[in-house]
C-alpha cells in the first residue's frame, strides 16, 4: 500500500505554483497578523489620547505657562517612546505567542477544507513547540489514514474486478456458443465465485476485528497441541513443495486461554505465507515457548526469500504483497491474510511482530498472554 500516491487537486493546487503565491492558510495568518496589529494599535492610540487628556487636565488647564519649551518637547516625546517600546514588545509577543496560535488556527481551517498536507513550524520553544509537534503528528496520522482509506477502496475494486471479469467472460462465452457448458468451464466460474466469497468473508473478519466487535470464544488448551494440529493440516502441502515443516514445543505443559479456532486461522495465514516464499529443500519451523513477560510466544520461522527492510513495516497492511510482479492467482491469497492475523492477535491482547533479511528468511513472533 505504501506505493500508492494520492493528491487532492481541489485543495493542493497551491503546490503547483511558484513565486510569491502562498497557500490559503498562510494568507489567513497574515490577515490575523494585521488584525492583531490593528487591535493592539487601537489600544495604544486610546492610551496615548487618554494620557494627553490627563496631562492637560492635571497640569495645563488654566496654567498655559506650565507648558515650557523643554517640557512640551518631553511630553511630546513620551508618546512616541511609549509607542516604540509597546510596538517592540507587541511584536515579540506576537512572534512568540500570537504567530504560533495563528498558524495552528489557520492550519485547522485548511484541514477542515480537506488540505491534510498542511504543517506548522515546530521551532517555537516550550509548550507551544510541543503543541505544534503534536499537531503535525495528528495531521500526519489523518493524512495516512485518508491515504489508506482511498487505497483500500482501489484495492478492493481491483481484487473484485478480476474474478468478476472471468465469470462474466465464461458466461458470455457459453451463451455465445464459444464455450461448451461442460463441467470444467462451469467449475472455473464456480471457483471464481468461491474466491469472491472468501474475499468478502476476509473483509468482514478484518472489519469486525479492527472495530473490536469480532466475537471470541476462549478455552484453555495446551499450546503444543495447537501447533501440532495446524502443522498436520499443512503437512501434505509441505511434502508436495519439498519443504521441511517442523514443530518444536519443548514445554508440553504450557497452556494459554484463547480462541482456538482463531489462533488456528492466524497460524494458517502465517504458514500459507511462509510456504509460499520458501523454496524447495527449505525449512519452516513452528516453535512455542514461555515469553519473558509471563506469557507465551509462538514463532513461525522460514528459510525463504525474506523481505526487504523498506517493505517490512508494511507487511501487515491490507492487500500488501512482497512480489508485486506476480499475478493475482500466483500470489499468496487475497493480500488480507497478514492483516487479519495481526488484528486477531491484537484481539487476544497479544502482539505480532516480524524480523526478516533478504535471502535469509523471515521470522514472525506472536506474543500472547497466558489468559486474557
């Protein structure tokens, strides 16, 4: 998913301009600066007028001789000195306090209009700098979520399009007399409908898991039995691929409380991926042990092609595939297996992590609590 690029042209046109053209949120900041200056200047002007009236009423009223030349000059100089000092202090106050707030408020308006590329400066020291950094982090997460949402829609459409086209082509061929309505041709369309049903089921499972609404039915069982059962279901496939599938669970007394069927689903997804990328004469190992955090750790290790470092953070994203040059039918499933595995582990209160190096294999760690 990381390779998708999204750009909202309705709200990002200012990126394509050069020269002195500024984005709307920065123009709004300039407007706020002048508004702040006008208010601050009005206050100063009012104060100076009031000061002049007070001086006149206190000293000059009825005593014109009071205003000597030097005193008059001093009185006239006081407002200008005061205005200079006040303007300097006001400018400093605006730069340190007013401008950061103006940036954040203007950027908030830009976000409300759909511009998620906006960022504010983080150079301000103290609490305002921390506020700016947290604001930028929030906007970055919103932008990432929006990109993922748009990419998810595109990926779902792509995954649905291929089987639908195959079904449509087969049915049209049968109606036009190009294909005979033989069991083989009908079976091809039936297989594609199963693909669609599996994709819909996976999307529903993923959606329920992400929202915390997926029902779990925990029972207490021996972890070694779980590994033995899932390995038995993949034994024939591993033998066909000439891959050594090995189970290692030295502690036969290690028990956990979890949804047995859901963990079978997690391990099945991980083993499917491991066998898919492990060549002949390779090895896939299932290992169970107690974790340092008083829990249980399941390890799935393969000697496959590995994952590049730049791709490793994205392997649990929806529809991610390591080898993008492969056709859909040659790839490992629908691209939702690892995403579903991660959400199911999270639903059990566990953590799913991965380590990998190209041409040296991949290791997946499942850390689970003994009981949830």
